[in-house]
């Protein structure tokens, strides 16, 4: 497997005719992966970088899926006496419906929309995405970064995959052995091939005209990218 160049093969999940029961199984398994491989921990780290000592935070996730990242954030807020006001945006209505059903925290706001079409009455303090960016082209990501910066008060962060041959083979073996979702088995290794290397992120930020950001490598083969508004 040569991962020197990024793949543009579409994931099955990007299709429009997938039965929701299959999408639901995919979301459940992604939550397990994020829990056990540290994905949620990375999201919390991004939140902590941007929220500082604030005890009340308005946070918005684009591409929120079933809301598992927002669940992790809300749980962290409860444990640390931080009031978290959550907003989740996803283009798939079924995902938002599922997120609402799973939500057991204080009221959250859920929006069915392409994120780029959302106009906030009040901008959130922080906007973030997790395992979302690799679904887009570099040109689309330039626009996405600009939107996140323009629509957040304090800044934004990204939690996404590093393109790496070990990550590819590891997730392929793990999902083959433990997953019961054909979406996860197909899309998890494919998503690694659609991920980015640090120099590629640097180029995307340069094209977006954003100079001040920080990229940190995290286990397991993730990048945490934080950008604080000036």
C-alpha cells in the first residue's frame, strides 16, 4: 500500500442510499473506536486548549453524526464543573434524529444542514470537527477552515487522521476481526488513505490565509489541530 499520495476514492458513508440501520451500526462502532483508541480524549484536549479557564462554553461540532463527541464533551463538563452548551450540525437528518434520541444531558441544539449554509444568531465560542475533514478535497477544506474561523469567537480545532501505512493495516485488521458493519470495514481503512500528512495541512492553512495554528501528533495516528482567533 503506497500512501505517498492521498486517495480520493469516496467512502460508502458518503453515498445517499444507505439504509439508516446500517448507518446507525456504523455510528455505534465509531463511538467504540473513538473511546478505546483515544479519539474522544483528543477531542477533550482540543476543547481544553481553547476554553482555558472559562466555566461556561458554547461549542459546535460540524459533521456531528450521532453526537458521540458532544456526549464526551458534555460528560467532561459535568465532571469539571464547566457548563457546556452544545450544538451539533449534520447534513443527514437520520443522524440528527439518532443524536437526539441518545442525548441525556442538558438541552442541546441540533441542526440538519450542510454546515456551510448555517448562519448563527450567536456565534459559538468554539467550533470543531472530528473525523470529518478527510471527507473533503483540499479546496473544500480551505473554505471550511475560513468558515470555522469566521464563525467562532475563541477559535476552532480539528481531530482527524494521519495518513500512515501502519494506521491503514492496523485498522484494517481490527475492523476485520471485530466489526460487524460493512461500512466500518470498508470505510475505516479507506479513511486513512484519505487522511493528511502534516505538510499537507500546512499547505491547506496557507491557502486559507491562516497563519497561527498548532498541529500535534496524537496516538493513534491522529492530528489535533488548534487555531485560536487573534
